[in-house]
């Protein structure tokens, strides 16, 4: 797989990677390969730990949001076990306790979506200043479309191309989000 292909496939489910990389394979085989990937990541977290790290400035931004006393949630298209493992590996549990992290698990089911997770969290809560979605996919930006005062920050690593999607801001530096807190940005 080339770097360009990795950029194109980023955010897709593992079986979709296999569908792209092995176009002659059956959906059943692609799902088997996906299951093997999940098994491997669960049985050998040391492999993932070598390659996982937070994006530049993520710790600074998470800390500033916490200090400003705004709630933060993490929603991911993965299994809950994998999300919990990720949060622990990159040491962000203090920002996202179990009650503030949601796995939509679109790899193995189609009923629960990121939007469902957000709706569940927002139920019986009121955020007059709005809700901010920071993400790298069109789905992440769509989360705020039906929310009063919703703001979307489409993030891509420096040097990576943004998607052609509906959002308020396209950023390569996470500290730009701090403008929402009036803390300023350092990029």
C-alpha cells in the first residue's frame, strides 16, 4: 500500500481496506481478515503501542479544554475494547473517562452511529455556547450539522490534504481550536 493509498483509505473500516487492496476477495474473506486484525491488536498491544502517539499539540489542547471546564467526549468507529486500549496507550484517560468515550463500532455492526453516540451524550444536557467537533472525516463534521451553534474543525496532519467537506474550519494545527476558548493559538 502506498502512502497516497493510506491517505485515501484513512478512516475506513479494516474490511474496506482489504476490499480495496484485495479486490478479487469476497466480503466474507475481508471480514475474516478484519477479525484477525482485531485479534492481533488485542493479543499484542505492544505492537500498537510502538506506533501510536498523540498528534502534535493534542495534550496541550486537551489540557486547555479541561482547565476551561468544558466537557470533552471521544467518539470513534471502533470497538469499545479497542477504544479503551487506545485511550490508555496514549495516556489520555484523564480527559476521557469511560463515561465520555463512545465506540460506534461500525466495523461489526451498523445500528449505532457516531451521531447516535453524540445524541445519547447530549440528552438532557444543554450547551448554549454550542458543540465543537474536531475530526478528520466527513462523518465527524456531520455531527454538528443539526446542533445549534455547532462548529466543525476538520483536522489533517501537516502536509496532508483536507477533504472537500462542509465544515467551518480546516486546520493542520490542533491549537487553532483554542480560539474557541479565547486562549489563542500558537501555530
